[in-house]
């Protein structure tokens, strides 16, 4: 089985490293030149033909729907370029509606699994990601060795698409925690409350949340909003959740969270 990861950025690169560390034959593709990947350079390529050769299992870890379209259908077109492709595992966080619609666009002989993950780059680097899985149990069993190499927690949510639905709901909570924790810290500055003192209080009190508890370890915790950083991705993730919102759902609060994150400025250390 030839395993490949398309999109070797802040999440994909450590996922690839975890696979190779576990002794799984894997390679990575990214549009960036492979000479910037240090120890991973030997298993990286920016040549889609080279990457597609012998590829049977493709994990996509690209940023958004536009890059997914490029990866699967247009610029790299691995759906048709990889002649031996048996399964595609969607690990990007995308609109569940878009993900479910992929089934009608991809040949039936190619298995589709959605396996978005949670844990940020630190969890990818430590090979302890949490995966939310959509697909048949038999299909998921086929990629369990790769999942075991990259993660620690595996949640089978249902048929194809269910993993992505669960992921965007989880990320909506994560975005809310991010927005509100940053706002609370800004208000604490105005009140003259020291940052670490408040974070320690939150960690042991009713306001506890993953973002506040990991504030000094999460690599993007102090970032301001930019289109190409994790804060910007959170804005996109909220949009993915909104795209899957129930008919007539009240989306006022998610939209407010999205606006708060969009307005974040860098927070000094």
C-alpha cells in the first residue's frame, strides 16, 4: 500500500513524520519545493506525477475547498492521475455538504473516508491527534495502522460525511472558546489582572476550556487574524459549520464568534 499525504504544512508535515517514524512507507506532496523540509525532504516532492506513482491511499490535508479541488480534480488531479488509487481520506476541515457531494464526483471503485482531526500542530508533532471518522467500519479498518501512527483517539461518527459534521461542530466550540478567551484576557488587561493569574484561575474554575488551559502551549494562541494563519482558518471553520446548520437555525451567535475572531490582533507575550 502506497500512502501519501497531500498538503504538508503545519499539520500534514508532522503527520507524515509520524507515519515514517512508525515504519509506514509514506511520502508527501506539496506545491512548495521539497528542499525546505529538513529530514522529511527525502520523502517529499512537488512533482504530482512522482507522488501519484504507486499511490493507493491518499490523505488530503490541504487548507480549504479550493485547494481540495486542485488536489483531487484540477491542478494535481490525483483522482485520475493516480492510476492505482484505492482510497481517499479527507483530513482537511471542510463543509460537510461539500464532502458528502464528493461521492458522486469520484469513481465508485475509490473508497472515501472523512477523517478530520483535532489537536493543533502540537498534537500532530506528538502523534496524539484525535480523529473523527466517517465511513464503513471495514473501510476504516484498512487505514487503522496509519491512524494509529498519527493519533491517540479515534471516534467513528457514522457513514461517510459524519466525521466532518462532527468536526465542524467541535470546531465551532473551539472557535467560541478562542474568541471568548482572547476577549476575556483583553478585558483583564484593562482591569489590571495579570494574565497567568487569570489563566490559572480559569483552569481550575467553571470557565475552564481547552484554549485557556493550553494558552501557553498552543502555537497560535497569541496570533492576530491573517488569511493564511490558524486564526484565519478558524474563521473558515465557522463558515463550514454554518454551511451545515439546520434549516431555520439561529446563527446569530456563530456569526458573532466569527466577527470576533476576524478582528483579533496579536497579543503580546
